[in-house]
């Protein structure tokens, strides 16, 4: 029998992402396709590049989209920057640091790792020590690690990397748009992101930006594919180890040459362009402040419900908070009741935090007062039924008092 047409249940997604997409993004994504080289399409590509320069706060010409989820952006960055045998330093403070290490290893890098307990971040001294010890070509680090809800400060690391002649790559999938990020001012060479968190879109497109120094590294191994290659085009003896994620070729597709590579994912580009338009229209500083405001209101309400928060709060991301699951309260039962009785999704955790911490997001389209109050009101009911003592109205009341201030 033919399955029914798609009609997803109504959900309020208040976990660590994905979150509900902004309806503007969904409307943009329902627009009809145009051809790959239609002037309208290449015009949209150029506009998207300009918009993401504003989002990443950079003047980098090489600012574009990699087709695929955030992980595609990470792979494209690392496989294009790393030559087998290169030394790479990966400071790990959560699940996604482990992902960077894993990808760097698959790229053939000699990977050096330092680790921090989940919920904390590195000091500048620790990072400098590791750079001096490893003498890497590249430092690859997550900005905000969703798995732990904390963000590594990067401004000083950027200075350190510049001083030691090291390239700096960072994964801003979970932080961009909701937390201050200043690519040029901080001296970050390459950053990648995704749409499904503070950018208010679906997963499936990975914005990326590369400094001129990073572009030089990438282009040093450029190899134009047979079939489109003409006399004089670069052919490398050691080409980038992935064709799909070969940024030297992808840059030629997005640049004035418009050299054919993949067929740009048109509908995703419409969505990514609208995500950036929304942020730029709001103003990046205003968007960060909106995430700070509603994120803090959520924390205030959760504390008033008698919950305790996880991790170093001085470096907590604006858009996601971890709360300890109270003793005697069932993780899956609470999340199940939130979802099935009220249509609200909150997140579980991975690795050492699995079964110990819930993660609650206020990000992108869902960083709003009504979503915060609805989630707190619901959580109170569910926690009470699960046996956690709560004072009636305490969470919503505390959040309203906070907003009142
Ligand atoms: C910090 C971070 N990096 C990478 C990813 C992977 O993103 P994706 O699932 O879009 O590939 C995520 C997903 O949650 C993330 O939070």
C-alpha cells in the first residue's frame, strides 16, 4: 500500500537541535528550481556568499556552502587542509571534538590530542603548551560543543595560532548566530556551520569560510578533473583525498570560473540564503542578544523548578543548557511524556552524560519568550508526575520575573 503523504506531527523542538525551522526558510525552500548556470542561480550563489560573510563576520572571498549536513562542512575543511602526515592538534572537550579527531585521522594526519573534562574548556596556557609540544600545521577545535553545552573562547587561541604560524579551524555548527563569533577579529582561518541550530533552518547545507592563507593551502593541491580539464589547468600528484569535498574544485564552481563540480543543491541554497537573510536583517549582535535573553530566562526557570545546571556556567552557550536529571526520575519517561503528551522535544545526552543530563535548547526560530514559558510550564507538570517535588508555577514565575527585569 502507498504510504500516506508526509504530515508530521506538530512538535515544538526544544532540544539541542534540530529546532523548528523559521517559516520564511520553509517558504523559500518551496520555490521552483532554476538551472545550475541560470543567471538567477549564480546570482543567488553570489548573494549567499555575501550574506554568509556577514554571518561569519569576515571579509573572506572564499565564503560559500558545502552540500550536506554540518559534518560535510567539517570533512570538506579537514580533508582539503590536511595532507597525509601533517601534524594536527585537536583539543577535545566533548563529543564533537572526538569527531574532529576521527576525521583528521581518516585524512591521514598525525593527530595530537589534549582533552578536558566535559563541561569545561581549555585555558589559553593549556592551548599554548599543546601548540608548542605538537608544533602542528593546523589546530582543529569545536567552538560550542553541543554535547556539553559550553563554548571554547577563541579570541586568544586565534592570536596564539597567528603567533606560531598555525592554521586555525573551528566548527561553529551549534554556536553561530546565537553566540558572539568574530572570525576575522579573532584570527580564525576556517569555520564551518550548519543551519539546524541558531540559523533556524533544516540540516543539509554547511556554510563555510576560508581565509586567503587557507585557500592557498587548499589550492596548492588543486587538481582539475579529467573531462572538464583544459590545457594549463592544475593537476596535482597529491590531490585532495576526496573528490566531493575537494574545496579547490568547489571554490572554482562558486568563483568566477564556474567550473562544473557537483550540481548545487538548489533548494538547500534557497533555505541557507533565507537563514542568513533573517540573521542579517535582525543584526548579528541583536540575534546573539536574543539568544542570551531567552537562554537565560530558560535557565532561571529551570533553577526555580529545583533543577541544577551542568557545566561551567561562565562559558555556557546562550542557546543550550544542560540540567542534571534528578535522582529517581526516569530520563526516557520524562522525555517521552514531554513529547507524547505535550508535543515538546527536549534532548538526552551522549557518552559520559548519557542518562545524567537533559539538554534544553532555545535557539534560532525557537529562541522566543512563548516557547520558553510553554516549555517551563509543561516541564513542571511532567516533573511533578515523575515524582520530582516542584512548587506550582515556580518555573514560569521565575522566567516572567526575569523578563520583567
Ligand atoms: C558542534 C556540532 N558539530 C557537528 C555536528 C554534526 O552536524 P550534522 O549532524 O548536521 O552533520 C553537530 C550536530 O549536532 C554539532 O552540534
